[in-house]
C-alpha cells in the first residue's frame, strides 16, 4: 500500500545515512526483498538469494505472514541463519506482534549465538495516541492509516502498516543503532569488534521432537561421533 522507498528498511537508511558517514562508514546498503504471503518456512531459507554473502543485519516480518505465536518457523529461520552465515552471523531484527511471547522466548534462548537481536512491534506504544483526537496528536501519529502510494494501489489493507507506521519503525530501529554510533564516536580509544567464534555446530532445538523427516528439514540432525547438531544443506532454486 506504500511506495517501495517508504518501507521501514529505507526509512531506517534515510535516518542513519548521514550519521554513519560522519563516523567513517561509507559502504552502507539496504536491501528490501519483502514479498507478501511468504512465511519463514520455506522462503527464509533463500537467504543468499535475498541478500549478499555477508550481510551485517537481517530482518524478517512474522506479524504479517505467521499469525499467532507458533515458534517453529522462527526457530528454523534462526538455525538456518546461523548455519548459512556460520563464520559471522548477522544481527537479527524480528518484526512481530507483541502477543507472540513464545517466539520471543525462543529468540532469547539463542542469544548466546546471536548479536543483540531486536524484536520490533508498535501496537502497545501506538494505542494511546490512536485513542486521542487527531489534532491533539504529534505529527508522527496523525493520518495514521494513510498510505503513501496513490489511493487504490495494491496492498492497502487494514493489516498492512501505512506510511506513518513505517516511519515510526524506522525511528525505533534508528534509536538503537544511533546509540551504538554515539558510543563509537565518543570513545577515547579505538574500538574493535571482538573476535567471533565460528559456529561449528548448533544447540539441540528447543521446539519440535526432531523424530520425523519434517522436523529434520526444519531443525537439522545429529551427526558424527559427538552427535552434534547441524543443518541439512538447503538450496533455494530462485533468484527472487
């Protein structure tokens, strides 16, 4: 329902672009391959088709395509992410509904292997403003359901975020990254990233019995004398 350039990944890029250049980061790219009706299983396996070989940050929207709080799709996605980018797992942003507590719990169990993952949702923060009169709201909450594309464009449905919500999500994420940039700029000593230990094997899955072929496709399998968990090789036959 909005223009491609108005989606929250590009809102984030617009906000951060000047700041990252000021701290000497000039290679700053954003790729948005969001497609409606594409849940994490199986499209989440097409990571190298969506992005390049070494992304620093990746995100997936669970609130749009995976209703409720079923955690298996997220866990399979996280495990494939860790397996695909085992040398340097990217930071993960999960856009989800605030009601999906079981998915947040699963994400928390993988924090020893992930870089400061973020769960993004807007409903609780927005609700008090939407209960007020329009002219009493800050500009960012006015015309909340107005889409950025011309009226009648595809995707202008009630369950799709309109322009102002995409802008809000961009700012919410930007505050997280700007804090890190501020810390980087104010440090009196050069900051270096810690050496990351490549992921050679995965923990046992926290959901699923892993007793069927279906579970093996989702969560991997045990192999070797040590019975360590590894993902099955998956190839996505598409260029998106």
